[in-house]
């Protein structure tokens, strides 16, 4: 699947503001496509969180540059194709989602329209479109029985190149930003394993990161 269409999350920068793990698997986008090895919900009923539905304990995802995490219904044979809601499981302080989203909110759609297909991919496409133009990500947020249209303000980037993440200025900027944040926080266990973050710093080719790698 094209790197521009996966929840990156579509954009490939799974930025977590609280611990600065953006990166490397984000640029490869394998995590979003395979659910990071989460157990398959083969026969699970799709929960409706607006009607008291409950999540299972499968993996939740970093919701790209929003700074939030969300649980999305997953089953092995079609991955997230059946999902139509995103349950917010946490929001990092100081992120674009901070003050707009909170734990147990439910995202029901984008751009004033409910999700009509895979919520994960639709959310990712909306992030990519917002980053290319105004930076405004419009969401339908359900909270405590009320649905409201809300907006997140994202950073505006150039569009992805046709060969993204290769030979793509936007991918390059995201990668460089991720390396800076990893270097600032140091190598420590988080959502993305230490060895992947270390590999990202090594792949940057920058001498300034070598002392971190030597520790």
C-alpha cells in the first residue's frame, strides 16, 4: 500500500508528544498495516462506543501528528476495514489534540461526514489532506452522548512526492524532525523499540547523534 494512504499515520509521522517517538517504523508504515502483531479479533463483535460498547485488549495506535492514541476495531482477515469509530485512549499534553480530545471520546467521522469505510484509512487520508493545505483537521467528536464538530490544528507540510518516502522532501523533513526529538529525549523503551530509534539516528548519518548511539 502506498505510503501516503496509511494512517500516518497516513503521513508516516506517528508523533507522540510525551516521549518523542516519531519515526522509523512510521516512515516504513509497516506498523499501521499489520497492527503491530496484535492478536486477531477473529469473531469479535464490532463495538459501538456511543451505545456503551467496550474495546478489547488489542493494540491501539498513535493517531499520527495529533498527539492522541486511539483504539480501532481490528480483525485479521480484513484488518480495520469494518471499523467506523475511533476510541480515544489517551492524549499527550501540549499536542494538537490536547484540550480538544480526551480519553473515552469517540471519533465518528471527518469533515462533517461519518466514516463510511475503514476509519483508520479515512483518518489517515484526512491528516494528509490537512497537512497539505490549511493544517485544519475537522472531526466529528462524540462525548457523553453529544456529537460535536471540532478542529485540530496540524503543521502544514508540502505534499508527499510520488515516490514517498524515497526522494520526497516531506518524508525527509519528517524523518529529520523525528531524529531531533529522539536525540532530545534519549534512547529509552517506548512505543517504538530502542533499536529502531537507534537505527533511525544511525541512518541519518549525522555525527552529532553518534555520542547517543555510543552510550
